[in-house]
C-alpha cells in the first residue's frame, strides 16, 4: 500500500476542485436551501382556509331511494363537530324541484340529495340559483358531510345505544414480541411503522443514483493515467493495488462530502422554511412542520451505535460499488471502452436493486427469515441493512458482521482490480474476453 495516501489526497483534491463538481455541489445545495424556504411559506400563504365559517343555515334533504324516511333525524349532524355546522336546520323534502323552490325562498339554504345505489350512498350538495351562499359555503359543508354522514347511517341501522357505542369504539393496534408484556411494548411503535415505510425506499433510491454517478467517476479515474501516458511512471513509484484503492477511496470520499453538503443545505432550507411559514401564519397546521416539531420526541427511538453503524454501512456501500466499477476502469484502455467493460458493475447493481425491491427487503417490518440472505450478501446488504440497523431490526453484532463482509468484499475487489490494472497497463489490442482475462490473471505473477 505504499503511496496510498498520496494517491488518495491527490485524487480527492483534483476531484473536488473540478469546475463541474463544484458547480453541481453548490447549485444543488443552493436549491436544497432555497426551495423549502420559498415553497413552504408560499403554500401556507395561498392555501385555502380550512377554518372557513360557512353561512349555511338550512338544508333540505331528499332521499332518492323511493322513500322519504321521516324517522331519520338529520339534526344529529349538528352534534358531530363541536366547531362546525352546529346550528343547521334540516327539513325533509319530496323532490329536488320542491326542495330547490323552498331553498330559493331562503337566503342561506342548500339542497342535499341522498341517493342509495346498491351498496353505496351518493351525496350531492346543490346550490340554489338564487341564494346568498357561495361555493365556499357548500364546499365546506360537503367536506364536513363526507365524514359526518356515517352518523346518519348508524341511525338508519336501528341499532341499540350499546351496539352503536361498540361500533364507534376506537381501536388501537400494535406489534410486539410475544415475550414482551403489553405494558412494556415499544412506545415508538407508530413512529417506527412510518419510518419503516419511508426510510427503506429513500435509502435505496439515494444510494442507487449515487452509486451510478460515482461508480462511473471511479471508472473514469482509473483510466486517466492510461490516456495521459503517465502509466509507466506511476507503476514504478506506486503499487497498482494502492493506486486503485486510493482512487476508489478518493471518489467515494468526494461523494460522501457532496451528500453531507446537500443534507446540510436541506436542513437549512427546512429551518428557513419553517421560520418564514410561521411568519406568514404563526398558528400554521402544516403537516411537515408538525412532523419536524414532534421528531424530537422520537429521538429515543434511535441509538447512537445504530446511527453510526447505519452511516458506516452507507459509506461502505458506496465504497463497494466504486471498487466494482474500478474493475471496468482497469480493463478499459480508453473512455470509449467503458460502455462494455463496466457491464459487470451495471449488472450487479441492477440485479441487487431489483432483488431488494421485489424480494421483501424494502420493508423493515418484513419477517427476518425472508430477508436474511439479503443482509449477508454484500451487494444487497448495503441497500437493506442501514434501515434495519437504524430501526433496531438487526442486532449490533449482526450489523458489525454485515459491515465487515461489505468492507472485506470491497477490499478484495479493489485488490483484484489492482492486479487487472497492472496486467492491462501495457496491453494493446482488442479487449480480452472474460475467459481470457481469467487465464491472464492465473498466469500473472
């Protein structure tokens, strides 16, 4: 490994100083900072006011199922919500024409048509031609009615009071180990359920695109000396394995640095967005802001060791695929050859991606037996394991073993790439076939 540090520092500095790298890093970081800071307050400013107080005072009800149920008391809707539509008068009508005529005589009346269609109900709220109401008034009532009409259905069922109480009783579910008492169940179960749905796909997609981008960059770095005629000089002063390992480390490190800059910009953008949104409306109920404000309550859901191991697994995963891409760069003689020599890298990435997506690995709540093989195969474990480590599905010893396998595999692949790099340094002619490549490696001393 003589010269590894020099190769790493030189490659890393040259990579981060590139105009393209700096432009992409700065522009995306600026967008991560600017977009949330601008979009969040804009959404709050232009959103419709959910607290709009409708001026609706009376509703004429028509039940179009061949009958008018005089026993149905629509006045129960006044008791569904303590803040909205608590003082609306309801009157049954025989037809839409009759109801519309009556509604036009009142300034603040609307018509409700209840149509029973086999196994469902169709509710239509009609605004009379002559009225002082506007669409906002009936739209607010329609939104209220979509959730409140179940009270009418319960009334129509002619159930006893005790039966209605049982039907409306809230239900809570949780998943816990059979050996864990109910009073000792995970207090973060609901939060973990949400995280288990979001984090796996976020982890897979971010890693997938970063691997594609930086894997190609690693391959291009590997053939730089071949195209610049500096191969002989480097092979005299630096071992091929050290050269490839330094390049792989440098490329992966520049990618990790770029990710952290973007994450920092994103955090700053959301912080500014929350601040500006509260300036627009101090009492905002934006779901994203509520999620951020309550996230601190779930900080105990994660352990320090789990977070560290998850980050190390992400970094090791990027390193693993960069080392695999280095093989394509070691074989290629010029940049045009990468389309064929990098086929191994592309195929392994695609197979791992689809195996993870369609074999149950994307869900952190999938039974452990269904994904055991995925966390021990290094090329899929980096897509699966980080989320499972973070949420506590994998134990610390299992996580350390999986991480060790990934690092060991990356090291072995890099050393193989170094041997290929040395072997192909003075090779001229058509690219050798895989079979011939294996024979050349066996004969190499």
